[in-house]
C-alpha cells in the first residue's frame, strides 16, 4: 500500500473491519477495547422537523420474492440488521411485484410493526383505481397508516395528490410525495415541485449523474421538500465502473471503507438530500451501505475531488 491509494476491499472484508473502525452495526457489539459504533446520520424532514436516518432501504427487485424460507432468508436478515442499526426508512411500490407483501410479512415476523418508516407508491390512473391500490398496499404492508405515500413516476399525479390531501387530513398517511427515476422527467418534476403541496420528492442522483444539482435539489431546499434519492449506485453501473480499481487513501478522511460508502457519502453530503435508499437483499451489502451513513461526510471541496476521481476511472 502506498501513500496515494489502497485496494478497494470486498464487502466481506468491510464487515470484519467495521466494528474495529467504529462504523459497524449498532447493537452488534464491538471487539474488546474498541469504540462503540457511530450512530447513523439523521436528517430532518423540512415540513415537520421529524428526523429520519439518512440511509434507507429500497425494495425494487430485491424484495420481490416468494413465500419460501430460502427465498425470504436474505430480505429477512437485511431487514433485521437494518432495524437493529437504527435505520427505519423502507421504500416500496405496487410496481415491485411482491415487495410490499414481503416487507409487511417480515416486519410483522421480526416485531418491527410500527417501528419502521414505511413508504410506498400509487401507480395507476383514476381516483377510484388509485384509492383501491393504496388500500391494497396498506393491507399488504400490514399498516393502517402509512408514513409516506408517493405518486409513482408522476402517473396521474394531480388526481392522486388530491386524494392524498384528503387522506392526510384524515390521518391515513403522514406525508405525501412524488417520484421518478430518470433525467427525462426532470422538467415535469420541477413543475410539480413548484406548484403542488408535497412533503417529499424522490429522484435519481449519484456521483456520475449529477443533473439534479442544477434545478431539483436547489428547488427542494427552497420549497422545504424532503428528498429521497433512488438509484444511488446507478443500478450496478458505479460498481462496474470501479471494479478492480483502488479506493483512494484520502477516503479515510471521511470515514470511508468501501466504494459503496464512497458513493453514498457523496450523495448524503448534499445539503438538500434527506435520505438515500439503496436496494439490496444481501445482508453484507446492507451493512456496508449503512456505513455510508456514519461518520464524517465530505465538504464541498472534497465532493468535487471525489467526483473528479471517479470521472477519471
């Protein structure tokens, strides 16, 4: 190892070193003589001041599994470790196949009902269809009150936001929002953010795809809208980009032990970001991701250094 770089270690190696570095799973215990794990970074929801952990859990593909023990083993352990670390935000959608049902079932099995911040989406057209779908989602997630209901990919957003305003007044949902996952939707997202009364917006943002910094993130901050970040790893694209590459030694300055943490810390260091929601069904990846929400975050100068470094790989 030289003074400039060190090899990017595997996620298995990360787990072995997390406790000793003070970055591991809260409640998992630490090696004798080491410091206790650092707490997860929390961010305030602008409209209420409620604080939530800055690393959440997405469920697209990863929680769309059957009812068998083998199929659910990974998601069950992920949710167990996730909650034990103090993380709470779990994001799903009826678009994600069986994910809502799996979240609801596993939360009940693990005694987590009422302890998670459950977010899902409405993904249909028409008021009656929207109401039916949202009620079905609540049943699947085993809750009589959702923390966050979002209009998925802006589908019939005016209709659903009208319904959700009523639901919020009636206490059926705590927060409402809108989502999308691609830059091609940014113009419409910006329009809705400027016009509608929403608490959350969800969109894609990462160290390579930074278009959201131009308009969406500043507008969210101006309007007091919480931001959930999807596709933080650009699917698997960012890991493909750095495969076999070395993590810079200066990453230690921001308590960073892996590429996953490097990418997440870049996102979370933006002042308008409330929570990033990487999806995984692998416990070791979940623990690694949670490390991205602990310790020091980069300042503006370090952010640009990070982006420049990855851009050259």
